[in-house]
């Protein structure tokens, strides 16, 4: 836009107001109205969704237990280089704070230390009980005093754990959620195999999501095609049947699969009666049960976007392909299916991302080796109250979802997606 | 492309396509096509013309294989098509909405039938280039259908139906979506392309001027029956029944009763009491009701006996509409006020006035006595 030098160059309305100002005034009311319409939802999203998520995710990089429980100790341990034993003054401060720490802070700090070396918690408790003994000692005698209470204090590794827990911001939980930790030299290394579970869980999460997406696609494609090609009267009826599961709660649908699939369930009873197998088969509490229930629940999310795209495809294309010499399968693969891609992409993305976060269904119909990341988030947030690890696992799951989304965008293009 | 195409061959005894007593019903109650017998000669441009619902498109779809025949058989080159699926019939088709594949480029659209017919990659390129040159779209290979105008899409659809050199090309109102000017231009081009490639074209339309422009023969459909199958000039000049006369071109209809019938002249008495000499076409006996058909352009305005007119009457000018190359004059005669006459521009009787009485006349051979329908 070229800047106008004199007022004569500005286009004006009949009453002399510049055209652009007049236009802005006319548009203003419309903008205000649009903002008013959006504002309630926007505020709700900020307060009810974005802020909680940010505060929850920030837990994954916070390590407040020691810095709040033993603030001065944490400060002094941070200055220690981690070689051998900490300076005697730091040990003395630790002994002082052990004696005076309130019950809640003390418990949380002890639990935090226990994450790294099991048994550390009871060792700290024992030391706290006998902290009067330490109060009488000079700094030089401090280490011996600690060792006298528990001989494990003679192992520098215990002191290092305290140092590692002493900074408020930490990558500890994020590393943990990927089965990693920092060793003495602060290098990132894998945790011992008996503690490494989360990478397996993550891979399993991807595997289950991928399998469920594939199954939904294979089962959903013919249904969507049928719905799109049948006369409207019949297809509307079938569409209601596809939507029917949405009218029942997720929990009810999952538990009804338990009823069907359990050892004394309908399917086993029927199969035994028909002689298909001689003893009840394990259909539930394993991967099979997870797949059956998840595919059943997620199928509509695959069918609906595919259906809505297929509905827009010109039915004459199949005839045109036939007239050009293509047998039915070739016409479908080369002409019809490529045009379904926006719907297929939307459906698979939807199902995959929903699967990544699945919790209830695997928890109810899966066995111990079928639990996904969400299950462990709940475990850590709830039962063991390890909020840091729970938040870190959430971050990993969120990042995984985003990575999948971007990979998808790279190959399919989200702007091509079509949902109802 | 031309060299490898079949040359027009109208002389052989066996037609390329034969419809044998074909009947078609969709609902089991109404016959959409009633006992159709039709022979299509190799290399001809045959148009199926008729109003909507007359069975012309159904006939085309049965030939393409998209609709089954309820009764009867269709024979292509002496072979029954009953059990031949559409993709094995070797019949190309241009659809009303073109049905170009939107996810493919123009090149890929044309390559698709060649792939299906397992044409070598090297000769594919040559054939596609020739086909695009034929419809004057060279250079559009990389475009997608959405980037083309309606006329260009139509040409691609035509090229795609021709590129694999099928035995027959079917077209279902392919020009229906184009504007008038483009449509007329495409009609001429299609006619030229037909002459160049020498394939059999079967064309469906409800537009009679389109049919007249392009066709070697026209089959006029009504109510599931072919009313007349003839060359364009035959159809226009010598319609065999009232429907054809009325459907093709403009037509003055006069209802009357045969009073005398002798050889190639009959006398018809109108309700107004006038008696007109006419050519008996499908009337058989005296006393029968008949519809007289008189084209507006055969009427001579300001007629005198020496013009060769067999009948001369007096009419009153009711309305004049200037059409550029001619003037449409509506007149009152025989008690009707919807008698239309076309006066060419530059005619000596151009300056008519409303209410003016004028003598009009025609040769009895141009006035055809048809069925009373």
C-alpha cells in the first residue's frame, strides 16, 4: 500500500469521512458481536482446560519435595560437587532439619528419596528419630554419627540421591518416564532393567493404537461404502445403527464385553455347546479382549468421516471407469478409493489419537501386559501419588500425539481432512 | 490415431449393433423401453433424440452395460452382450457430467483406459498426445479437471473416451452443461472428430438442433418407442407422424377430417369449414381425423396463384417478432390465432403491419396429413 501524502489523495465518502475509517466503523459492530459470541467458550477453555493442563504438565519438571521439606539442606547440597561425601556443614544442616521438619513435608521428602533407593525412606525416618544424637556432634564427627545410626550412610550413593533431589526444577521425572536416569557423572543412562517399564508401555500403546486403527479401517471401509451407495432411506437406518453405540456409556459397553467374553460368558458357552472348543478359551484379560472392545467402541469414529466423504464422490466415476475398461476392483482402487482419502485420513487420525489415550477399556478387559500409558498415569497420579512421574508420562503421551499428528500432516495434510 | 481406426463401412450386411426386441422395466409395471429393434451401422453417427423419460438414455445405458435388458438381447458384432460386463464391452462413454477423475491430471485421466487395456508405456504417450491434439488441448497434460473450464473438461472427457480406440463411443447429453455458443462450436467439432476417427458414435440428446447438426441418422424416441429413424433432412422434411413433426423444428398444427383421399393428395376439412389439400402420410381412409403439419418457412406470404401454391388463404397479422435473420409473424387463420410464419430478412413482404390482411399459400406437398395424435 502506498502511503498517501495529502488529504486530497484519500478516498472519502460523501460526508467527507475517509472511506477506510468509515469501513472500519461499519465492520466494528460485527467484530464486537463475533467476539461476544466466542468469549464464553474461550474463557471456559482457558480456565477449564488450558490452565489446568499447563499447571499439570509443569509438575513434570518440578521436584519440590526436598526443597520444601529441607530447604536449607537442599541449598547446601546443591553447592556440593557430588564427589565422595558432602561437606560436614551440609550434613549438619541436614541433621538439624531432620529434627525440626514438620510431619507432612518430612514424609514427602522421605518418599521422594525412596524413589531412587528403596529402603531410603525408613532409613531417613530412623535417622530423624535419633537426630538428637547428631545435634551433639561437631561437623567433623557428623559422618561417623550418621554411619553409627545406619551403616548405609557410609555409601556415597545415598548422599548423591539427596543432592539430585535438591533442585526445584528437574528432568528427573521426564527421564524416568522414558526409563532413563542420571548417573554419578550426571550423564543420562538407562535405569536397571527391573525398573524399566515405561518405554515398553509406550511402545505397547503405539502398537495397540496402530492395530486398533487398522482393524477399524478394515471393518469400517465396507460399511462406509455401503452407507454411501445405498438409497438414502436404508442408509439413514443403517447410520442410526452405526451411531447407536454412542447412546450408551463407554463403561456400559466395555462391561458388556466382559459379560460376553468371560470364561462363563455367552461366547464361551455357545462355543462349548456347539463344540467349537472343549474348554473355555481365554477371551478376556488379554490383547484379544482389548482389541475387540476398543474396535467396537471406536468404529463409528472411522465410519462417519469416511461415509461423509464417500457421499460426495460422484457415483458416475465408477461407471466411467468401467466404460474405460477397468474391472470393479481396479475402478475401486484407482478411482474411488483415492477420492476417499480425506475421509480415511480423518478417520484413521481420529481413531489413532483417541486410542493413544485409552484407559478404561484396557483397564477393564485387558491383562497386566495390555495396559497403556494412560493406565500408568492414573496409577502414579492416584495410587502411588507420584505426581511428578504421572505428569511426565502425560507429557510424553502428549508429545507422542503431537509427533503422530505432524507425521500425519506431513504425509496426508490436515487441511485435506474432512469430518462430518 | 486416424490410421489405426476403422474406416466407415456402411455397406456390410451385418450391422455393428443390433437391439433385438429389447424391453426394459425398472419397477416391473411400466415399460420404459417397449420392444426396441434398432440396428446401428459401423462408423455412423446415430443420435437418440427424445423428450426426457422417452427411454433414450435407458437404451444407451443398456448398450453400455450399466442397465440390464428385461427382455430381448443386444448383439455387438454378432455376439450377444447379455453376459458381457461393461468393462469388457470395448465401448467408450462420455457422460453428461463428464465424470473426469478429479484426483488425476488430464494426462492420467487419459492414461487410465490405456493402462486398463494394457497398452505399452511408449505407445501410451503417443496416443495421449494424439488424442489431446485432436481435441486441441495439447499442453494441458499436467492440469487437473478442476483447473479446466467446462468446455475443456468436455474435450478431455471426449479424448478419454476415444484414446483407447473403442469400437463404439456413447455420449449421454455431453454438451448439456455448456453455454449456447460453446455448445454450437462443440457440435461442429464433434462432427469433425467423428469424421476423422471413423468410429461409431451413439449420441443421446433432447436438443433437436444438436441432433440435426451432427447426426447421420436420428432415432426419435417417445414413450419407449422409436417414432422414426431417419437422416436429419428426412426427419425434418418428411416427418412420419405428428409427434416427430412437432418435436423436430417448429410446426403449425391444424386438426381436421379427411374428406377425400386419392393417391398423393387428400382433402382435409377444418372445423372452420375451410378445405386444405395435403399430402397423405399416415392416414388411410376418408372420414379419419388427421393433424396437418405445416412448417412456418414453407408458407409463402403475399402469395398469388403464379407462385405455385396449391392453396391460398387470407390471414390477419397478429404479432411480429424480430429475430434478426427473420421475422416471426403470428397470424390468425382458420379460426386459430397461433399460425406462425417465418418471413426471411430482405423479403419483399417485410413491412407487415398489425391487423393487416395478407394472402398466404403453400404447395400441397409441404402440408402433411399425419395421425390425429
